[in-house]
C-alpha cells in the first residue's frame, strides 16, 4: 500500500489527522522535529521520523525507501509575534521547508500535496465574510510567509489543495503563548488564573473544531479535490469576550479579565466565506461552538 506523509503529525491538528487516517487504514509516516509537537500525541501505528524539514538529505531517505502517495503538510511556524521578532526564521520554517517538500515530491513522483495556510494571508478587511478572490494584504511576516508558501505550491505543477484555516480549536491545543485563545482560557479556568486579553475583547474570530478540519482534509484527498485554494471555516464569527463568557458558563466560574494593548500584526475581525468549500461537499455539518467547547474541556490534557 502507498503511504501518506503527515508533517507536523505530533502537533495539535496533525496528530488528530494522523489518528483519523490510521482509523481509515492508511499507512502513515509522521515527520516532526518536536519543536512544538509532543511525543504523547503520536499514534503508535504511525512510523515516526524526528527530522527537521530543512534536513533535505534525511527527508529524501523517506521518499527513497517508501512509495509515497501524498503529503499532508501541516508543520509550520504559527506565531505572529515570533514572525515579527524573527522574520528570517519564519520564512525558513514556512517557505524553505515547503520548497524542500515540493522538490522531493516532484523528484519522486508524489501525486498529491495538501497543505495548511491561514486567514493571515488576507490581512484586515472591513467587509466580511472574506472570500478567496479578494486582494491579499497580509499585515505580518507570518501572513507573508504563508502567502508565499501558497504561491509556490500553486505553481509547483503538483496536484494540490491549499486550505486557509480560520481559528482551529480543540483537544491537544496546548496553552502556550502561541496556542489559540480557547486553550489558554481553558487552562486559566482550570488553574484559577486571570484571563489576559490583548485589545478590548471585541475582536472577532471564526472558530472551527479540529475534528471538522480533519474531516474536510481527508475528504479532499479521497474525493480528489485538485488545484484548489479553499477557506476552511464555519463562516461564523464570535468575539473573544463571548468566548470567555461561554467558557465561564461551562466551568461555572468567572475569572477576572486583564485587558492590555492589542498586539502588533493581529487582525481585528475575521470571518471566512466557506461557499467554495461547501460546493465541494467536503463536510455535512460543522460542530457548534458550544458543543466544541464542551468536547475540548472534556478532553483537555490537564483534566
């Protein structure tokens, strides 16, 4: 059987994707340098290589020794602030690493390349929801690197699908500085720590449950969705303050919120149009945010 490589397969979204692929009887190879992923996330049925994607020679051995059918490329540098502080590192992680994979795919005849991009490629837009056809105006090095990655993939000659993720949340999203706000707020509630919000909390995000993301990605592969760049979103928005209120209700707690100046490079409002995604019939129904939060809390790594 041909095999699938999942980069970042020990990370938040990647590990859920690996679990789902293995459940469907695919043979999976995980490539992850564990800079942010965790050994505990790894599915024991996957073959694991602790390689950095910049290590071209090591990567090539995987392609030489295995018949690779597809790449699911989820490994990335995802922190906006880190990209601002060190744009060269951000570019290496999000652009150069992708180019290494593209080159090896072409060299070894890999048929499909599916990768994760971000709503950050759009920048700030007054009119919502944002569709895939508007002019792209990233406002951070992270957004620029993700857009550059997209362009390389789209011009690679490979059969590709690029997904522009909205804000993904769910179990295994650890409460570090570069994690999503939902994970950080859950950790605060468990440990009775004050919430920190940068800005006034009225900034909005389009949150999507990790299980829905995985379902869409796998369906795109199985249904052979080719040469498309799609928003992967629920096309709904909720403010950060509303998220805090929902979590307070679920935990039956109310913690103090400390408000600070908004971070440079952060987008104020985000809601992605998912019309093209729905036209591809890759998912029947999205998880409601209230139910997704309950599942996240139930399976939170510290509970």
